[in-house]
């Protein structure tokens, strides 16, 4: 298993553990935090399942799924989650996803988080393309990804079914040969 720990100025990414279930439930179970995500708020038991899946995925070779706890560098509290899923058919490309507790929104932490994920993917995993999809209504995520250096590629119509209705997704990506490799994350 490859142990992951990436540290920036304000955030650290590390492997999730069973001790993170309550902190991750504060994201996955919060209706505000999941408003633009393609699923309803999760129960604590569902979050336990997500953590168990992450622990199993960390043992698989080649590793395709990274579920990482997002922690505050100053006090080590878990404040969010980041996912990076390497595509099986295209092992140099990965999809990212993330969530932060709403009490940490509006301070640029999301941008720092995206930049740390890009550092991990490009520098450590040697990926060529990293992409993520967002709800068209999630303008905060749009700004976060653009400021972090991702490019808006376009819209996938009726991409996911969320909250009983079809929803489009807007795709953003970064390419290793275009990425600036932000030094100050």
C-alpha cells in the first residue's frame, strides 16, 4: 500500500481511517454540504461503508482509488474529504471529487484543496489529465476550479440523477503539460 500524505500551507491530505467516520459524516451527511453533489446526504452507516471501501482500495495493486481526509495543518482536525479515482481504461487520467464542511467555506480552502489534489496527481502519481464535474448551479466550485488552474471543458447533459431529477454536469480539467505546478499550496 502506498501511504499518502501531502501537506500544503493550510491543508494536509492523508489516508482516511476509521477514526474519520464522524468527521466525514459531517460532510457527507450535511444537506448543505451535499446540495450540489450527485447523492442525498449519507447516513453514518453509509459513511462507514465509504471508509471501509477506501481502506480496501488502498490495498489493491495497481491502486485506482484514493479517498483522503482533508485536515487543517494547525490543529489536525478533519474538515473534509478528497477523492481521486484513476480510470481503469485510461490509467493516466483521473476524476477528482471533494467536500468540505460548510463552516470552512468562503476562505479559499477549496482552491487550496484542488491545488493539493493536482500536486498529488501530477507530481506523485504522474498523471496526464485530472478532471472533475460539478453541478451547473455550483458557482463556488466553478470559481474554485478555475482559480486552482483547471479549465472548463463543457457540459454533459443529463449526466447524473440527483434528488429525483436529471442534472447536467460541467466538466473542468487540468493537463500535466499545461499545469503550472503551483508552488504555494
